[in-house]
């Protein structure tokens, strides 16, 4: 009985110690993070032939009553858009081919 109690205590101490090590690793990782330099992204015109073409396509989409669809933004090579809880919009794009396309 005493051996089981000692084993359980040793196992508990080992698990608590492992948790502390993981917390230290996470803290080190967070401390190593830094802000990246601002990027001067090129702007994409939101009017013109491309925007007009997208708007024509959107007119053909059938939606239930009360729903509306409109052009949000022209983003070259965009594949996914997500809006976070703070209202921040995140776009992901496919990697461009090395041919300079």
C-alpha cells in the first residue's frame, strides 16, 4: 500500500514537472516572436472592367428572399476569406508560380 502511494506521488510530481516544462517552452516561443516589418502592398483598382465583369456574374446568382450579394474586393489569386471576431479580414492566396506569372 505504501509503495502504491509513493508511486502515485512520484508519477504526479513527474506529470506536474512535465507540464511546467511545456509551459516554459510555450513562454519561450512567445517571447521569441516579433513583429514583421510593414509591407508596402500594391493596391488593386476596385473599379473597371474586372469589377464590372464580376458584378455581372453576381447578378446571375439566385439567392433566397432577404439575401444580397455584392463585390467586396478584387484580390488577385485570392482563395479564401475569413472574418475574425474583431472584424479583421484575412485573405489567403495561392503561391505564385516561379515563372513570374
